[in-house]
C-alpha cells in the first residue's frame, strides 16, 4: 500500500502539478547541438547557428588527388574503348553482310528451286 501511495504522490507532484515533465523534448540532439523548440505544432526550430550554417556554401571545390584522377581517366578510356569497339564491330558486320549480295544469293536460290521443279516435272 505504501508503494502505491508513493507512486501516486510522485505522479501528482511531477505530472499534475507540472513539476518534472515526463515527455519533455530533449534540449540537445544527438550531435550535442542545442535545439530550440519555439512552436510545438511545427516541431523543432533551428538555432541561429544552424540557420547560419545552412546558408554557408563551399568557397571552393577541393580537387581530387592525382592518383584518383588518373584512375578515373583510365576507367573512362576503357569504357570509351569498349563503346568504340562495339560500334566498329557493328559497322564491320553490316559492311560484310551487304544487302545487294544477300539479294543476289536469294534470287539465285529461287532460280535453282524453280529450275529443279521444272526438271522434276518433266
């Protein structure tokens, strides 16, 4: 019974009277930066430092190392070589399979079939 009375007393003092808030939002985020809760309906508001930090832009882009640039250039050359190889292969295949030669061979086959049919009918 004493435990129940202590629970009720702690609850009454802390919650009902407004002593310690149980669901109070944290004052600091996980990075240790202070969060400003100005309006509970819109969620946490950014502090002046956070707003200023959001407006900052990088003054310059940091160049990549020479090793990384050469590595990327090498991979780019390999890709372009593969692409050029595919195009050259397709051009070679199209050049070797001339449409005129294919038409002539098809006409010759048709003539041979017709001549064989005529000979077989005789």
